[in-house]
């Protein structure tokens, strides 16, 4: 997506990046937590380098 979280997470987990992007979109539409989770993971990504 925008900040590179999906690709970073796919490398860490060994999953397909498309699956992770779809999971974020579904979590936003169904549960409403995807945006917050995405921002938290972005912070983790930024400080883990």
C-alpha cells in the first residue's frame, strides 16, 4: 500500500503480499481496525531497522 507495510510483513511472515493487502482491506471494511493496525505495524517497521 502506501508505506510499504504489506511488503515488509510479507517478507517477515513468508506470505504472499497480495494476501496481506486483501486482509488489510477486509479488516478495514468488516472490523474497522485495519487502519490502526496498519499504522502500528508501520511504527514497528520504522523502529525495527
